C-alpha cells in the first residue's frame, strides 16, 4: 500500500491477515516503517556536520557559547548576541558573539561584536534601538543601537574585592555591524555587591522612560533613566520570594495580555544556578504588576518556564513586530556544560518561542510555543488520523530521521509511554503518568551519558496539575543532540540535551490501558546550514 510523500506502510495496523511476529506474546504489537530517500550525514571533517551538531538550532561556527544577549529586532533583522569565547570550547574571557536572522530560524554568523577591555570581560546584557536618540550618541535620522552589559573585572575578583562587576555601554551607528564603547564607562558602578550583573533594558511606553532590571546577588534591582546613560535606582525585589538555591541571573520583565481576556499582567524572568528542580540551572518566572519603578506579586508558588534540565539564561527580544514576546534560552546546564562530548564547538540555543499568558485553575501560567516560522522547515513524512492502542500493546515506527524530526499527536489524558531508540540500545523514554499527573524524561540510557555524573543520574519528573483538558497535545522536536517537548501548546515545556551513540531510528508508543492516538504526524525538519 503506497502513501503520499514516498511513505511505505509495511504493516497495516490491526490487520488480521498481516502478522510479522512468530512469538505469541508479541502478536499484539505492530511495526510501521517510514522510508526516506536519504540517510543522516555525519562527517567530522565538515563544519555543521560534526557528531551531535544541531541541524536547525543556532550554534556558533566554532568554540564556546553560553547566554543569549542583546536580543533586538530592527529593520527586518533579528539580532542575537551571545556569550562567546573564541579561543577554546570551554568557558574563558567573555566576548559578545553575533548572529542575525530574518525569520528566527536561519542564521548568519557575524563578526565578534564586543571584546574585553581594561574594565573587564563582557558579560551578559541587552540591546535596544534608541529611536529618539535620547542618549545623544547618534541622530534621530540614524538612531544608535545601544548595548548595555556587565563588565567583569577578573583581577578585582581574584583580589577579593566585591565591586568587580559594573555596567557598561556600547553603541553602534551601522545597525549592529560595528561597535564603540562609551568613553565614560562604567555607567552604573557597584557599591560592593558580589554578583551585580545582567542588565535588561527596555523603553517603557506607559511611563515614557527607560527601565533597567539587573540582579544583585539573591534579588533583582530596578532602575530608570531618561538617556540610557544616567540611571536612578528605584527598588528591589525577591529577597524573600522565589527559588534561592543559587545566584540569581539574567532577569527580564515585560507585559502580556491574558489569553481570552482584556487583563494584562507583568512577567519577571529570573534564572538561577544552582537550584533548578532537576539540578543545576533553571529559569523561574513571577506574575505580577509593575509601575515602572517596582514589581509586586501575590505569587506563592515557584514556577519554571521550562521543566527540562537544559533551558537556561533565556530572555526575550526587544522591539519585535506586533509586540510578540519571543524567547530564546541557552540549551545547557552549568552542571555539565563544559564537559559535553562535542568537538570544535560547544552549546546551542533553544528554538525561539513565543510566550503567552493563560489562566488555568484560577492561576496564571506562562506558556511557550514555537514561533510560526519553524513550520516552514518541516516536510511531512507520515500521517495517520487515528489508531487504537490495546492494553500492553506497543506500536513501533522505524524512521531514519527521528533525530531531525517533529512528532506530534493527541491522546486522551491517560498514561502513555514513548521510547526513542536505535540499533545500539540507546533509549530515551518519555512517560506521562495519569494517576500521578506527572511527566518524566529518562535519558539515563539515551547514549553517551558518562561525561559527567549528573547528566544521566536521575529520571527528570515534573508534576503537571495544569493538564486539565480531556486530551493532551504532544509536540516533540528532536535534533541531533536535543529534544524539546511541548504539552498542550506549551502549558508545559521540557528541553533536554541528548547524545545518542547513533541516531535514533525507532520510536514506540505504548499504554497500559486502551486508548486512541489521533492526528499522528511525523515531519522531517530541514537543516539550516
């Protein structure tokens, strides 16, 4: 039986006349093979084809990368700056790397934007376009792009000082191509706070003034400015609220409308390391109100923007079209970031996501779903409107491009297990436990896991009380070294790195109870390099 898009279904589900199993205990199982005209090409000698190199996530051409920085949209271009060390694949003196995109999916690597200088390394920060030329560093006809970042004075840190982090400014008059440091840096000095960094700056349209939020040890601080140069301290937030297992980092604050209503709330993002629910690094969020000077919330529960182990330091774009709130995170974890089994390069970014607010169980939930432009990368390989799973039955699929694919389907809110695996017995297990209302990811046998003891140590389990619908929409994106999972269009999301010894070529779906799987699709995702 031949299907469209060169798909060959070699076993028809539930046919009483076609049995491929001789062992009685396997007679309830079924296998579907999906043919592909090409194999995954892995070539260590070819850039962007090295083992584990992401094919549709941003990663640097070479060497080390961590936090996304300076994310700003201007004249049709999305700018992505990032923490970068151009001399090694482990963390070192930080620069700002730079890449640009017109669709948030395809990226062009640019030259290094910011280099360390006598004031220190260039740590994380943000960028804006000073459209009114409030800084006086450009003109209204040619407004400057302004980057505000943290200087980290390593000599001061080694000397035992506590004021070794300050805030600096650089500006560009050619739309981000070249940069000049402000001659009177630093623009915000440090009165003696050990961790004083990661400024996020934006123009507040409600107060017509510049706002800045940065972190100061275990809390956030808010500032205002009329010109991006002279800043006034306004308030602090968070000393006695939220997760405090480690240092606070990479704040962001923005307003969102609550879906299905006219209500608007402010969202504050705070990354923390260590202290995340799966160990090491994670990003929490707070829902509240912000008057341009202080942030307040009634939130008691600790909330995480992503419940996997590998989504950290994420922030959002300034100046996006239609006011969309676009988020990108660093797809790693400081527990093992320096030791992942890659060569020539290290680390990638998450896929860009659009954030939205929804009220579920009378509580605010920050959803994140993939940007629309991602859909243009997908090529349909297989679809099935519906099939039933009997208790204890396993439906298996074989497909060469599982490690470069999107798998999507809907099921009832019942227990379900998915396993991705290969011929060398690597296996990645996803499990929804309906009675316990938990979702788990087990990468203990997913491939190479012994490069650091914390990587493959535990099953990552998350409570999912906000799954309140009768069905669950599963969206699963696999790249050569990652998996991103979205339940019910991002009510819950999970991001994890994986390093299979060979690409996954098989997927199984099974359940302990009878249920129907609807709208199953498997798409190959085209590479971007």
